[in-house]
C-alpha cells in the first residue's frame, strides 16, 4: 500500500470534487494529485529516494498538506519540523533523524538550510503532469511521529503507510465522517491532529478547508459557521474560548462532528459545550504512537463525561498491573493497547531503532480503569501518581472534582516532596472567578476521601501550556 495511490484513485474517480479550499482557492482532486506528482518529481530531482528522511518545515497551506502525499509517492519518510522552532531545535531534529532534505517555504522565513544543517528545497508550482511512478512501499515507514525525549532531543515512532491508513479507517468507523464531509482544519499541520485529520479527509475523498492559526474566537466561529463545513477539530483550550460568544442556541449547531482531543472535558464543562457550542461533540482519546484509543460519542457525553468512552474500531485495550497482569473492572492500572494503527518500531533520542513490545502492546503512559459498562476512565499519568503516606493518589480524580466547581476553568494536581509524608497534594487552579482556598477545600471534602484533599491551593490566572495545548505540569514545578 502507498497512501499516494489512494489519492490517485480519488482523482480518477471524482477529479472535479473539491479536495482543498484555501483563502478563496479551490483545488479539486485532479489538480491536487497533479500537484502531488509535480512535487514528487521535484523530490526525485533533489535526490530523494526510497527511505530518505525528509523534513516538512512549512507553514499551513495546501503545498504542505499535499507534500505528505508527495513524500509517500517517492517512498520516503516524513519528519515533521515546526517552522517556528529555533535553529537549535531544528538542528537537533535533523541530527537525531538523519534528515537528507528539508522542505521549507521560500519566503524569507528562518527555516533555511543553515538553520537545520541540511539541504533545503522550496516546492514550486509547475504546469503539466510529470509521469512519475508511485513507489510500491510494501508497508514501509512513512512518518516519524515525534515526541520529546528526556534529554530535550526528539524521539519518535516509525509509522507505516498501513498504520496511517488503519488509523484513518478507525476514525471513519468510530466518529463517522466520510467523503461527503467538509472538514475545517484550524490547527497546524505540524501537530499530529492537524496532519492526521487533513490526510484522513483526503484519503476518504472529502474536502479540507484550511484555515490556519492564529485565529481569534470570533474568527473560528466565522469559519465553522460556513454552510459547507460539516466537521472540525478543536483542542479543549480553543473550545473553552468560544463559550463567551454564546448568545442563544448552540453556536455551531449545524456541525455534524466537532472532535475534541488532547485532554478530556470535565462533566459540567462538557454539558455546557453541548448546549452552547455544538450538540455533536466527539471526545477522541489518542496518542501519536498508536492513533485512536477510544471515542466518547455525542450521545454519551452527558452521562459518561468522566470517561473517554469505548475503544475504537479494531483496538484492543487492557488495564494491567506493574507485571502486565490484566486487572478486573474498577481497578486502576496502566493502560495498554494494540491494533493495526499502532507503530511497531521506535527511534530513541539518539535516532537508534528500538523494537516495540513483542505482542504489539503500546503503553501511552496513562493510568486508567475500565468501568463495568466497558467505558475507560483516565486516572492520571503513570509518572504523575502521588504517593502520600504509602497511599496512591490519582490526580485526574481531584482535577475533575475541582473543575466541577463554578468559577474554575482548569486545574492541575501534583505531588510535591514532603519529608514527613513523602508527597503532599498541591492543586493549581485557574478560572474567571476562582473561589478562595477555604471554599475549594470544602468542595473537595464533600466529594473526596480525606487523604485526597489538597493540602495547598495555588490560584493562577491561567495554567501554563505546551505548544500542543496540553497543560505543562513540569512548568508548574519550576
């Protein structure tokens, strides 16, 4: 399988159907595949071949999205590089993954060959359709899906053509969007969600409306209220910023699918978003290494907002103890999962190949429990477990309790070293009208066991976040 071949078939079957809409320009499938072929020919001229590692360091525009398929076309491997990174960050990625070529915009941006230490190519629009054969990949790697390493050097999973295709199938089966949908892509293509949903829609034969950030909340609503838009993705941070714009009725009532991922919405917040923003919200739990894990569908959110839903299509999930023994329902343990979308090979921080678990299991680092009805409930990160006086405390439960209080938008709970008890529970709380510490303590006492109640509350205007939008707990400890 080669994903570029699926785009070729879409162009052959409905070439006049819109593939990408961007700033007033509509690119149909015939033109989209012609551009993919043209870019692939330019990659070949630049020396790219099967297995070459090519950095994609472009801004968010059609050439960037289509370049993913062009790299696939020649049998090479995509290495995502954020154009906003510093020269040092680009160099670290180039060295770790042995980049042979960097695709960058020719607009005076700082993504030059000097920054990354590799040759740079700027793709250009050419007339004509070069007859470049699509490489038969035999399920070879297509993408190095990056994550940060403990030393600051990047590491990543080797994701194959087959892995990506199966992730897309899982999205279509679990969420439901297809070739008839128009997906508004508002997040950077560098990030896993932007790349995944953009490629998934083109593989399905649907339409991608590119509306790159930064966008202010009113601009987001303006894009998503366009009549042709039927689906989109928003991280919780952006979703929350839309709530003040609500006046009467749901802001985005016409959307068939509004996917939320990155972190779960707490129960009260989820119900408010259903009423004020969109009745068709889907909470999607996933990792860059293995794709979708579970989906909480719109009809389930009101009753099960404290969970991340049921496992996705063809995904096997287990909760296990420290020795990998499966645990019964209602018991907290390490979550692991496997399926056709899960990577089987990984690169460490030095770019060295590491094999995955021999049975195909991947451990995303989350603690969870399975409820009697099969729903998965996250209880925190494995490394974030707080041990107070020998008792394990899971931050997610306390965070959800605090987020259920009026005036609290977000909360992060950590364990800080304590000479007497090992660790104490500290809660960082933010929101427009955060109550005082006495009120927060009283709220927790009514809902949590005494040993789970934070010994200290730190009130902030907002919590620090990583570029992905997730709360940066490490920054809270500095």
